[in-house]
C-alpha cells in the first residue's frame, strides 16, 4: 500500500518539502507520497488525532505549530524538548513521537565546509527565535568553544543564552551593536534571523566591517540563494554557506527517522535548486 507522509502548517502552500521528499521516493523507487496539509491552529488537536487514525507514516511540522504540537504527542524526545519545538513526528507502532531535525540538519550542512568540527570555534549566532534555539542547541551538544547570541531584542538573546548555561560551551548574549564591535573575535557567523529574506533582499542583519579574514559566514536563508550578508562576506574574501543544505539535511533526517533508510541528499538538493 502507498505510504503517506505529511506536512502540517498554516499556511503551507509555498512549501518546497513535497517536491524535495518526492525526489527521495523517485530515487529509491518508493511507493509513497508527501502531502502538505493546511491546518488552522484551532484544528491542530484533531489533525494530530487524524494522523494517528490514518496511520500516517511520518509528518513534518512547520509554522505556526512547531511549539503547540508538543501538547498532542505521546512523547517528545530530549533534543526537541531542549529546542522547545518539534519539526518531525515519528509514528512508532501508533505512538507519535516528536523530534527536531533543524539543528542537526544545520550541522550536517556545515560538515563538508568545516570538516574539522566546531569544537575550537567562537560562534556568533544572530537572532534568538526558533531557528536560533535549534542551532544553539546543536552547537552546545557539539561543544563549540564560545557561542554569542546577538539579537535586535536583547532580552530574548539573554533568555536563550540562559537556557544553555549547563553546557561546557561559553554561551552569552550581546546586542547587535556590541557584536559588530567584537566581530573580529568570531570564526563562524550564523544569521538565523529572517533579515535579508526575499522580498527584503536589500537588508542585512549586521555590518561586517570588522569581520576576520578567516571567518566563515553562514545564513539559514536560501531564498534568495545569496543574501546581502553572504554577498558582502564573499566580496571581502570570506567563505560562505546558504541555508539550502540545512533545509535538505533536516528533511533527509526526518526521512531517516521515519523509514531507517538513507535518502539521496544530492537528488533532494537538485529538486530544490531546480525549483528555486
Ligand atoms: P522566528 O522565531 O520568528 O525568529 C525571527 C528572528 O529574526 C528573531 O531573532 C527576530 O528578532 C529576528 N528579526 C526578524 N525581523 C527582524 C528585523 N527586521 N531586524 C532584526 N531582526 C529581525 O523565526 P525562525 O523560525 O527562527 O526563522 C528565522 C529564519 O530562519 C527564517 O528566515 C527562516 O526561513 C529561516 N530558517 C531556515 C531553515 C532552513 O532549513 N534553511 C530552517 C528554519 C528556519 P526579534 O527577537 O528582535 O524579533
């Protein structure tokens, strides 16, 4: 019987996940389909009950349900609890288990460009929203030496830094202005804000004037392909990475959790790039 995988969010019409997952099924010759469902917030509880009743094989969760969905699952794993959000629901013999693949997906996208790992890195994370929390969790779990969170709303960065104080990594919060002044001290700069995302492509989250020549600059945004932040970094001679790899890897990890099979990441990326 054809397997059904799903995405729930509101709205989800713009999502590239269905075409990316279809590329996996085509590559593996799987009889499966991935459907995006628009689920209004008031219908979330019923939607989760529906996933169970229909024995949906696996489900992704996107905005605005990533946090609220946790109330309706049978279990939420430790990493997703720390991140405070679920983007993947695994159906294990009828039990729905919440997981989060955003942070690990991000780290996997860095591995080809930073093969030595991030243990000795001093990292500047710009932003303190949901994506930042996933990235900081992964950086802490992988023992990044120092993590500074800089955000427009400093109080949110302070709360986020406080959540990770039990790790070995030195995690602290800073204003964007202070981070600009101390920019030379970072080896890796990660933009986790939506600043620079289409259609606001002329915006950038901070000035790179004091960026070290050895620093790597990464942006979670993949539309546009190259944000103004990445363009400016590249023009200075710095190495850069956009968010496509994170998007592909978070989807690939979801598929691995659902099926225990390895998907073809190159085919997934090709499908996304082709569409974009
Ligand atoms: P979120 O929870 O709403 O957080 C948004 C963050 O952006 C906050 O830190 C917010 O600062 C900051 N921000 C928004 N507008 C700003 C502005 N005009 N000036 C300065 N800061 C601003 O969103 P999210 O879920 O973390 O997502 C953030 C970005 O990551 C989005 O672009 C999303 O597409 C991308 N993302 C990519 C992937 C991927 O797979 N590549 C996965 C997840 C997310 P305040 O706290 O001051 O409001």
